[in-house]
C-alpha cells in the first residue's frame, strides 16, 4: 500500500510514521510544508496526480489550546477548512480509493451527553472557545462522508480525544493543558520553586490518549473493509484535572505545593468519548496515563536537550 500521510512532521503525523514504518507492505509518501502547500488546491491536485497513492491519512492541521483558539479564530477556521477541502477533494479528483480524515472530540456539542456518542454530532451548540476549529473539522468529516456517498470511495474519519506524547507543543500560552503542565512543573522543579499555581478547582474531568495509541487505531481502521463514516478514538476513561496535575507533578519530580486558584474558570465539567463502537470492532487503547506521561516527560527532556522542543 502506497500511503500518503499529510502532516507527518506534527505530533500525530510523526506517530503515524512510526507506526506504519513497521508495516512491511506499506510504502510511505511524505512531504514537508515547503515541498507541498496544503493551502493550495492546485499544488495538492498536482501532487495526487503525480504520486497516485493507494491511501491517505489527513493528520495536518493548525492546532492549539484555548488561548490560541480564542485569539486566532479566523486563522483556525480558514486554514483548517483549506487543508480539509484540498486534501479530500484532491484525493477524490485523483481517484485515491482510501482516505482517513482525523478530526477531534471538540466537534461534539458543548452540552453533549457523557460519554459522547458519535450520533450526538450537530445536536447542539459547540463550545465557543474552539468553535472555529470544530467547524472546520466537522466540514472535513462531512466532505469525506459526501465523497463516500456520491463517488463510492472509502473515505472515513476518526475523532480522537485529547492527545499527548512525543513532539507535542510546549508553548507557554498556545499549548494544550497537558504539555503546559509538564513544562510548568519541570521549570518549577529546576528553579526550586516552593509552589505551582493551578487554575480552577481541579474538579473537571478529561480524557487523554497517548498519540502512539491513536496511530495504532488508525492502522486498525485503515484495514477495515467497511469502516464507519466516523468513529471515536479514546481510552473510555477520564481523570479529574486535579488528579492529572498531581500525576504530572509526580512524574516530573516536583515536590512543592500545588495551589489551586478557584477564581479562574473550570471550563466544561466533563468531556469523555463513548468508544464502545471502536471496542466492538476490536480495538482498545493500551497505554495507561501514568506510563504515557512518563514516556512523554522523557521525550520532553530529550527534545529540550537536542534543541528540538516545540515552543
């Protein structure tokens, strides 16, 4: 199988490369941003026409945490819409028979039932802080579904929960909660600080999936003869932000206090995916949160030492 992975230099794309490099019958097709501008429909169509891959996984996206999404909504909407439209439409025009589009659990309504099933999509308003990103991902999901219905191409989507792992973004303002915590506790340990301030009460619950588990799920889905149009990918379990914070502190070796600032917002009380459909098909995550955090902290330190840490 000749497989194109869009976004192979990001955290998710790199995990996909690691996973599919182990497959003896897979030949990877990879392009950097300089080599292929996914924002250009003409460039993407020319690429597909020249390479003719057997399958594509669309892992490219503009991503960021709450601050980045709230500050740059136009960028998040326009850039992610362009990536989805050009990669999926270009594949369809070139007759690429198989495509897996990667979305996000943020596509579901803010007040979705917990755990969130696939069929709650478009049943209510989205979370305002990441609405732009979510709309772009919903559009990609629906475009893949439309190509499958209209052209008979096996285009489908996977909706992962919160991801973490090697190659994450550790920017102090624009990163997601878990890498932000890793960096904060690591720097507090190095500086010898007595305490770290955490936002909110620590009571909201969140689900986290190690990125190599997602890559394994993608390999599983790509082998299915008749996959669902879209399916949730997660662990099926969640932890409180307080439990997560305390675990990160322990993993990084920070022994000071954690002071909770309850004047700061907590956010959505719970955000957990219903992964029963994927489990029924035969796939479950394997990496525990503690194990995944230990590996991630080790990669954080290695990337920091090598000067490759994304900040």
